[in-house]
C-alpha cells in the first residue's frame, strides 16, 4: 500500500497502521458465558477472600501463556457446581499490567485479585535448566504464595496455564491433608526419581541422605493443593530458597522450579488420585511429541512439556488430544485490515 501525501489521508493512513499494530500486539478474546451457582451451593460470600466456603485458585499471568490461562479459567468455571464461590489469585509482574483488563473483559463477573511479583525476588537464585521457558522468574512465583496472598486464605489450589479441568474443582479443594501434610498432589512412584538430580547430588554423602526415611515419589507442581497456614508456620519458602542457593554453587539438579519442591516435599505429601493431573500431554521438554492419555478416569488434562496446544493448533500441526483443549479457547480471529 503506497504512502499517501495529502495531510488528511496521511493522518488516516497512520491511524490505520496504529490499529494494525495494536491488533497484532494485543490478542482479542471473546467474552465467556456467565456461570451461576446451583441451588445447593453455600450463599455467595460478600467477602470471598476470608469466607470458608470460597475455593481459592492461584495462577500466574504471563503474556506468553495468556491464551492458556483464559482456557483454564473457562474450564474451571464451566465444570464447577458453585462457580460464584471461586476466587482467583493471579501472580503477575509489572511488565504484564495490561493482562488483568483482558481477564475482566472476558469474565466480567469473575472474582479475582492480582498480586505483583517482583522478578528480583528470585532472579538471583535461578540456575539455567534444559529449557528457557522453565527459567522465567514468574515460574517460581508459586513458592511465594503464602507471603503474597492474604493471611486469611488458608488453602489454595495452584494451577499451571497449560491445562483444562473437566470436573468440579471443589472436589480437589476438599482433599484431606491429614495431620501434617502441607501439600497435596498426584504422586507418580513409577517415575525414575533419581533422574531429576545430578551425580554430584547422589555422590555427596550428606545430600544423598536427603530422602532417607521418605518414600520419595515424583509429583508435578503444576497442580497442587497447598495449606498456606502450615506453609507459613514451617517457613517452606526459605527451605526452597536454601536448595536453590545450593544449586547455584554445585549444580545438584537439572530442571527448573520442580526439584526444590521435590527436595522439600517428596515423600511427605498427601496423595491425590491421578485423574487430577493427566500430565505430559505436551510431550517431553526437548521434542514436544504427541502423547496419549494415561489409563484411567480424567478430571484434569495437562499439556506439561514443550508442546502447547495453542501453538500446535496455530501451526496447523495439532496432536489428537489438542482437540480436547479447543472448546475452551477464547481467542477471537485476529483483527486484520487486509480482509
């Protein structure tokens, strides 16, 4: 398109160019349906933050994963029997200050609060892992939920942005933690647990005893129920940071924010049915190949790993299971001035 010379046409030309640039820079999402409580739900609390009937859900807000976050929210609300009793807690950085507005536009009645997470809180503790996406400071924000959320929030479900629920999240929130567990998640005891740590860890006579007396199994930190009261009392953020500091000095593990959680909690969590985290659907962390579902019932599908369903769909190379994610995609057809 040639550039006009008349002043009025020139002004219109630059306005159109600006519209085009904004349309490309900012994704547009549809407004989701409104979801209402069923008749047997507790009364909708006037102060949901501190009401015991509230189900608290925490997620990070990242521009690169916003499309996935929108799908998570929609899936949680759509399958909840009491969606108006759910309160979302979003962790974000100042770089993503525009994202809450996009959430409000798609979910006008959503009860949520945004918490600013300062990258400097953790950036000095991060060691490079096998995939750059695992090293983003916001990926470590889940370790700071107990200090970021109000003290009256006693329990919270943490969810990654690359999953969808197909069951009522209140069932997961009702998981019993027993007398001492701080964290509940599905355990996978058939996984090769030793592979998450380096030979330097296992050959050290002190470090190798870390899991002594614990039936330590792998669990995925993308779906967790946390008792924040017990977390605060046990100063678990500091324990995680201690392992991260040691990692900077002697490289004891390989994979982002997961190993510190394993070091602190593995073997001491409340086990949850595997249906609540059908993980690995994104393939491994290097190739992102297609995967099938694990045997058994499904309440939550998780595209952990390199391959994300929205990226594969956009590239016209979807995996078969990506079709299960598509109904929750709120992205509108991108605006184009060329059509």
